[in-house]
C-alpha cells in the first residue's frame, strides 16, 4: 500500500510537471501571439496613419490650388485696373498730346484731382457719364460732390482717405449726375506722388455698372419666375392626378367585376353603365383642362391635344 501511495504521488507530481510545462508552453504561445498581434496592429495603425496623413496632404494641396487660383483671379482684376493707371502715369511723363489721346479714348470715366481734392481734369467719357456739356462743369468740384447725398452721409472715411490707404479698388458707390439722377459705379483710385514722395494728385476711374446690376436683377427675377412656373406645374400635375384618380378607379373596379363569369346580365349592364359614366366624366375633365390651356403650361402641344380629342371620339365609339 505504501508503494502504491508513493507511485501515485509520483504520477501526480509527474502530471503536475506536465501541466506546468503545458502551461508554460501555452503562456509562451500566448506571448508570441500577443507579440504578433501587436506587430500586426502596429502595421495597420501605421498604414492608417499614413493614409490619414496622405489625405491631409491631398486636402491641403487642393485647398492651396483653390486659394492660388482665387488669388490669381483677384490679381488679374487688380492688374486690369492698375494697367490703366500705369498707362496714364507713363503718358504724363511723355507729353500732353499723347496723354490726352489715351485719356479721352478710355471707355472708363477718369477724373484727376489735385492734392486739395479739386477736380483738375477729366476725359470725354466722364462728360458722357455725368451728362455735362463741358469739362468746366466738373472742374474745381470735390469728388464728394459726385457721390449721392445718402451715400456721402454713410461714407465715414471719404473717397480720398480710401485712396490714400490704397483701399479704393473696384468699390461700389452711388454717384449723382448733374441733372440729379443717380447711377451705380465701381471706383478705383490711386495716388500720384512727386519725386519727393509727396502727394501730387489723385486719379479716380469710374465704371458705370448699372446695366450689369440690372442684368443680375433680371436673372434673379427670371429664376423666381421659373421656380414659380415649376411650382404651378407641380400643383397642376398633383391636382390632375387627384381628379383623374376617381373616375379611373371606378373604371378599373367595375371592369374587374365584369370578369366574374357568374355575374348576371342586369349587373353587367349596371356595371357597364358605371364604366360609361366614369369614362365620360374622365373625358370631360380632360376636355375642360384642354379648354383652359393648362396642358400648354406643362408642354402639351396643340397636336397632342388633337390626339387626345381623337382618342376621346374613338373611346366613345367603342363604349357605344
């Protein structure tokens, strides 16, 4: 018995050692699996981070291209205005005759002010724009007298102050003509300095944008009109669908009942009478809408209306 007990104890210890070894092997495999998972997750995380970084770089590149394109467009607009002023400055250094030639052929109104805010010169376009017969009617006036009274009251800084700050570039103002009428204009102004850096004069370029604004307003009105037309068409279709559904349901329902072979003759005659009445109601409804011209609003031509009338006659013949 003692030997068996010792043998049993030995087997138990041997089993415990095997269990311990199996546990160590299992722990080792779990550690290896954990390490592999960590490596895999690290690779996946790195890949995701790279994708996110690449996406961020792509978005930044797209935004940069958009900003550059917008800046290029704005620079083009600024360059157009500056080109006129540069041409005028160059002509001033050459001779008076060449200056006057460029001055008068400009399609924009150009007004020259002295350092004291008095108009000293203007081109022929300015005479047409402000509806005066001679440049004397504009000379010795301040630029503020050409601005509408309400606009002048709201303008706290003044046009000259905006020019000094280089802040008058295609700015919209309401200007007043000599006959009292007003118009919308874009003003661009620049300062001309003498060799000592002192302000010698101001140049203001005005462009009448009344037609442009009217065109924009007409586009808005056309859009509203089109939206209203679409709304009316939608309401018309909804109303027609509702009105047509009632007689159509009657026609379809009684037609299905006629398929019953056990239906009596008097019932068949009654159902046929209902179908004829609903068909007549439906055709009268369509005729009424055609008479009112509503089908024309949804693009139904006179030819289509004639086809509908022909179908009506044919249907009446078959039902008769």
